[in-house]
C-alpha cells in the first residue's frame, strides 16, 4: 500500500513539473512572439532621414543644407540657405544626383516620374520635383519647409523615392507656367539627396 501511494505521488510530481515546464515554454514563446511583433511595428514606423549639402554653382556663393525626415508616410523637407541674394528663388528636385558641372546642368531636368506638365505645387498639374519658390531675406539667408506624402525615402514605391535625386536652387523665380521648368534662370546651387538613416 505504501509503495502504491509513493508511486502515485512521484507520478503526480513528475506530471506537475512537466506541465510547469510547458507553461514556462509557452510563456517564453509568447514573449518572443511579442518581441518579434514589436520589432516589425518599429521597423514599419521607423524614421528615415536624408540630407543634402548645398554647393555653389554658376559663380554664386550659395551654401547650406536640406534635410528630409520621413515618419508615418509623411516626408518633411527643411531648407536652410546662406549667401543667397534677397528675393525669390525657384527650388526644385532634379532627376539626377550629379552636381559635378559648374552650371548644375549635370543634375538633368526636373524630377517628373508622373510625366505631367510643370506647375505650382498642389495645382492640377505639377512635377513631383516642383517645390516652388524660396524667399531670401535682406540678411541673404532663406528657410523653407514642406510636408508631403507624395515623396518617400527609399520606400517600396520607387516612383516616389527622392534618394539619388538633386536639389537645385535657381537664380530667379519660378513663374509656374513656362514649360518645362518655370523660366527660373541659372542654377546657382546644387546638392545630391543622400540617405543618412
């Protein structure tokens, strides 16, 4: 009788340990799954950044930088320029991130993946590179900010990807009507859009 009770107790103890071990494994596996899911969410919501170092072109002294930050599908562009003549200057994204030529023409034409006519941003027809005009003050500095979901930084939709394109600043103002580039004059600054994060 004592042997039977001892055997039964030992069996229950072994079964209990196995159940606890399985529960611990399930909890551990669940924790791993949560971690994986959190990592996937973080990757989808990860902030991406790109920068541009502005170089003077066409005999100008313009310099500065442009930053792009993408968060939750929206890209925010911030432009900071120095040594630029007071007044309005066209600023565009051009199709090639090549600023090697002195006149900036190595950057090609406006970035226009949708193949539409040049125009004012948010009008019926405009290039994705038609940013608009930036206004420089009497201190020869200029700042500009734009937010849009029409661009991305190395996203899955390659037709909206700004990486490898160029920022061009023009001597004059964009009139938003003259084709194909708004009659904005010489290219006085250029910089390639490079991903930084």
